[in-house]
C-alpha cells in the first residue's frame, strides 16, 4: 500500500500549506449571510463545510474531483471483463485527486482483498440480533463491533503526536472498507438465505467479490455492483451520512465510530432508506392497480393519492439538486442496455414521465426531479436481489468510500473540532427586537 499512502501524504501536505496561506491572506472574506430562515430550515445553503472529495452543482449534479458521472464511467479503470468503473479507482481519485492507472486501482483492490478478514466476534454480534432485525441495524452494530480493531484508537491512547493522526485514520479506513462487503454479505445470507454463507473469492475485484458473497455470480450483476458502488460513494459534505461522519471525526473518534454515525443517519427514510421506500411504493402501486405496468394516467392518480395522504413520493426531491440526478440517469442508461424489458423498470421510467409535473404543481416542492434512489430498487429486483430492506446496506458499503476518504483528508489537514453556534427562539426574538 505504501506508495499510494505516501502519495496521499505528499498531496495533502501541499494542500495543507496552500490552505494555511489562503486563510492567512483571505480568511476574512465572507462566504455569505446566514438568515433566520436558514437557521430554522435545515441550514440549507449555508456554506460552512470543507469537503475535498466531491462537489455538487444544483443543476448539473455531482462531480468527483471535477469529474462528472459520465466522465467517470469513461475514464476510471475497469475490471478486465467489464465496462463499468471499479470503485477502487474512484476511491483513489477521491483520495489523491488524480485519475488512477489500472495498476493503482488494482493495487487498492489487492490491499482490500488482503485485509478483508472479519474477526469472529463481529459475526457473534450479528448473530445476537433476532433475524427479523432490520439489516441497517445489524450493519451499524457490526461496524461498531469492528471498532475493537481500531489502530487509531490504540495509537491515540498510547499518546501519538497530532501529526500522526492521518496515518492511523488512513490505515483504519482501508481496513474498514476492505471488510464491509463481507459483513454486509453475512447479514444478507443470514437473514434471507438460511445462514448459508459464501466464502470470499480473493481473485475478484471488490464489487465482484461482494456480488459473489451475496450469491449473485451473473456477470452483468457484477457490472451493476461496480456502477452502484461507484455512483453512491459521495455527494459532497453536507448530506446526513457524510456530515455525521465528519462531525463525529472532528472529536477524534476513530473511523469505526465515525462511520457508524454516518450509517445511522443513512438509515433514515429521507436519506438512504429512501431506496427501500421507493420500490415498496412502486410495488404497492402495482398491487393496488393489479398490473406490473400501470398506465401513466393511473400512475398520476396514485401520485396524487400519495400526496393527499400527506406522504412524500419517495425517490423524488432533493435538498440541493434542482434537476434529474445524474446518478438516476446512469442507472437508467445501464437498465436500457441490460434490462429494458423489465416491467418494473418500465414503471420507474413511466413514473419519471409523470411525477415531476405533478410535484411541481404543488408549488412547494423545490425539486420535482428523481434522485439516486428512484431507480436502484428496480434494477436490483431484476437480478433477483428482491429483499428491499437490504438496499440501504448496499448504499452504505458504497458511501464508506467517500466519507472515509474525506475523513483521511480531515485529519491530514488537521481540521479542529466542529462546534457551530446554536440559539434559542428567545435569543432570536431579542435579536430581532434590537434591529
Ligand atoms: N414528495 C412529497 N413532498 C415532498 C417531496 C416529495 N418527494 N419532496 C419534498 N416535499 C415537500 C417537503 O416534505 C416539504 O413539505 P412541508 O413544507 O410540508 O414540510 C416541501 O415539499 C418542501 O421541501 P423541499 O424544500 O423541496 O425539500 P427538502 O430539502 O426539505 O427535503 C428531501 C429534501 C429529499 C428530504 C425531500 O425531497 C423528500 O422527502 N423526498 C422523498 C424522500 C427521498 O427520496 N429521499 C432521498 C434523498 C436522496 N438520498 O438518498 O439521500
Ligand atoms: C446523498 O447521496 O447523500 C443524497 O443525495 C442526499 C444529499 O446529497 O443531501
């Protein structure tokens, strides 16, 4: 691993020096004003975080180190038998800011394969839960159980210097990422396949091995996993899972503790659990109307019914995006090639044709367009991965790449503990009175 870690340190040191100069010379420049409405309404639009790995444009969608999703699909290294990007390459890109060579991505793949052994007590923790427990609960608990392995926590206890934090956080992040597919697959096989576990295949790349351990050896499912684990990896720093990981990390909690915090946030229905909610909503729609491919008029009525019941239409809307999520488009393109005849996939496309106009007409939804979660379930169902309450775990395995690459940056840049100011409504009223 040495050369990638050394390269990261070299790049981070340069960036750290540039940031010190930037703060010294321009630190007083204002990034904007904070309004009372913003303080009450989810801090939307307040620029208050630095995240180097990716940046979101409201109309264009996410760019990872400047590269859009179509560019990543073209430029990142592929598996020898595949056309989709390998997430190993995306991790390298987020970490060092450069498109990796095939050798760099292969190197990361080999390190993750070598470090993938999960200690037995983690499986015991999973086994202690009733099988009915939601997979995200089992996943969070398993990651927390893995914290016994933290090199950062041990080194901190032994009294390391601040300058060394990044090194241990880097090592923990690599080991944690390496082990997540095995943990996730274990939860899946335990809950849905009578505990018939499948051993890892160290010759496969990270995504293909994950697909294999889940029990899906179809080549095009492996391709789907490579794409899925790439596009869900990061969405700049303000989303709940990234922000929670970063916030907890600022207290110098180790990567296992930080990632658990991120995952408990991802488990919420307005964030990562939405992928489960979308496919349930579509299946209820199909069941209610007695057809796998309801007409656009029927879909429109169903959307109006959902809204009239005071519920959200899952998979639509976004706190920052104001156009169709390019992650939705990437999945749609994949589906056009691999499963265009699937009726549920077609229903997802028909929802896309009618939902935006209806959501827009409510006059209150700021973004009527689909997000990443609107498509993923239909694709997974097509390949037989039908257990939708597992879908957020897949999202979580992918999200580890972005939030842990960012955590390495947080420590390499020496970011301090995060502590924004909060106020009471009484304080706000007094402030208004003084204007
Ligand atoms: N269906 C119905 N109502 C919606 C939707 C939707 N898809 N999206 C927003 N609204 C409502 C929202 O609940 C709010 O209503 P109220 O004023 O009564 O509280 C109003 O529209 C204004 O909300 P916005 O400012 O447009 O959205 P906000 O930034 O607060 O929330 C989401 C963003 C993503 C939480 C919201 O659009 C939503 O709940 N979408 C459905 C759930 C979903 O797909 N989440 C996945 C997000 C992606 N991810 O993976 O994390
Ligand atoms: C994400 O991928 O984190 C979601 O799109 C939510 C967000 O960006 O706020």
